[in-house]
C-alpha cells in the first residue's frame, strides 16, 4: 500500500513563531509564505524530513535540511516565488 503524497501549503505562521509546520499523520506541511531564497528551500526540506523520518531528532533534521539546501543552492537549484 502506497503512502498518500505530502501536501504543501503556504501561509503566514507568525502566531506560531515558526517558519514551517509538519503534520506527520496528515502528511501535510505548511510553510511561511514570507520566506524566500535558500531559507525557503531549507524550511521545505526540514518539514519534509519530519514527515518522512518522524523518529529523527530535531538536531538531525536541522543538519540534514541545512546541508541539503546549501548543496542544492550552490549547484543552482533556486526556487521562484511563483510556486506559492
């Protein structure tokens, strides 16, 4: 049985004091719509990691998302705001 796809939504998350939120059971992430550039990419990767590997520590998720975002950014993978 395949898992349902992860859904991504964008919105202002100021009241949560977070750049992103992950709902593991619903396989849903919400990303603050004010993020741009490598910070946006890192946050998306961070929240996806929480969904895909819910047993990872926050420290491990931070290391993974930061390093992966930096690598992708350096090789020219840049997000545009049109995807929001």
